[in-house]
C-alpha cells in the first residue's frame, strides 16, 4: 500500500469504528467516574462557565489588544473582531484562548441545527462542516493554518463532540419500553426536530449499529489508564507547566503528572508501576525524554495506536509528530523494561478479576433470585 495512503488513514482514524455510537463499557464507565471525581476535587473553584472571563487577545481593524472574553462573548462577537488563537508545535490550541475555543466548540458540537442528529455518520457532514468552519469559526477566531492541520483538528473535535452528545441524548431520553411513536412524541430532547429524532433512533437501534456499539464497548473496556487532568487539555496543561516551571516536560512526565491524585498518590497501582518505569528509563538516558517511537512512555506502554499519541492530548497522530528511534542498548542494560511490563500485566489481571467480582456482587444485589445462595436470602 502507498505510504501516503497509510499516513492519511492514520490521521483520520478516530480510535474506534468511526460510524458507531461510541458506548463505553461498564468497567470503563466506573474508571471514568473515579477519574472525573478526582478531577472535580482538583479543579474545585476553577471550573469555567460560559459566562466566565478568559484573558485573551483580540484583533480588530488590524490592531491586537488584550481583552477579557467569555464563551458567550465569542458566540456573540461583533463583526470585524476576532479572538487570537495560539498553538503549539503540534497545532494544538494552548493558553486561555485555547480554553475559550474548547467551550465554543462544545456548544457547536451539540448544536443539532448546524449538525443534524439524523445523519448516520460524521463523514456524511461535509457540506455542514465546511459551512460551519467558514461561516462560523473563521469569522470568530484569528489564526494562520498553512498546512490545514488546525482545520483538520477542529473538525475532528467537533465530530467527537457531536457523536458524544447524541450518544448521551440517546441514553438519557430513549425509553426502551416505549414504542417509537411514544419516544418521538413524549421523550424527544428539547431543540431536536421530531423526525430527525425518529431517524436517529432507527439508526441507533439497527442491528448494524448495535454490533458496532458492542465492538466499541469491547475496545473501550481495554482502556486501563484514565487521567485526572480535568477539563484542561493535555496540551494546555503541558504549556502551563512549562511556562510556570521554566523547563520542558517529556510526554512520560506529563503522563505521570496527570495520573496522580491531588494528594500525590497514583489513581491505580498499575499507573504507579508505569510511572516508576518511566522515571528509571529517563534517569538512565535523557534522550528518552525526546518525543519518539522509542521514548520512555513508548518503551513502557508499547506502540501507539493510529490516530492519537498518548500523553499529548487530542489532535496529533504518530505519523505527524513522532520521530523514529532505535532501541538504546545502554538503557536496556540498566532497565529491565520487560519486567515492568510483566508486573503491569499482572496488575491488569488482578484489576480485571476484582472488577469481575464487583460486577457479580452488583448482579446479586439487583437480582432477588440470584441473591439466594444455597437457599439463604442475602441481605
């Protein structure tokens, strides 16, 4: 296969089947609950609302000046004024303007007047995507994009938000004990066209979509390491840490930083094992801090999945930013990476067994028949 074709396929990959409603597994859901709870504790008093102020720069009549803006201000921005966006070397939005962009895109991705809920796939949205990008986003934000990477990332983020929002609406409003007509007439989300909702329900409940959702749930159940970064993107977290501490951070260090709780402990025992392996590898060879296919994080967690780079956040894919490195024999002689990997595998197996037992107990509590063990009622 032509290498350019492979590279393009990598960049457009969205981790899972792109046309499916991404439904998390029960285990993944529990992990995310713990991570989100910890993130809420870490960010208590810091979470932004649409009417909260961000310190950004705006450009108007060719003049750039600082200004306090909210997401609501971005939505209602006067003609001729634009919010100046800043990006890192990987074309990820950073700084406070990156935060306001995230909030702005969140509203757009959930706006089914701009992106109909009735469309089967984000890939079918070409006309809608071009209209929103050219007529809504470009007049609101100022940025240069000679390579087209920024546009690609913005549209990819919008696609994920659109899919996530309609997935949430399905699980919130759809009632499986009701008929299609009842779900359309009495259980339709506010602001959604009734016939669009009907079409979406038919798509979502089709055998093909159900199969894709099951596959995605299976894939997502394999995810082990949730992070505690809260609503701030990894790109913004990295930029903020590097600016305040005056030094560069490897993606291994960022991964470690975002897998700790507020008290400094790790969110999982296997996260601690990964972090310790990263620290040992980077102490033995400083070159493993440089982003590559063989940096510290790659040596511990293995090959990247096409479409994303761990420890970097949304946007970059391996073919876009990763350097190819050869295995460093000096590091291998000092660090038994395979031993760490075996320990991680063992911890994963223990965690899986523990989750299995927990699910079994939940089944017992929920099922009065199963709650009888050897004829004795479990209380």
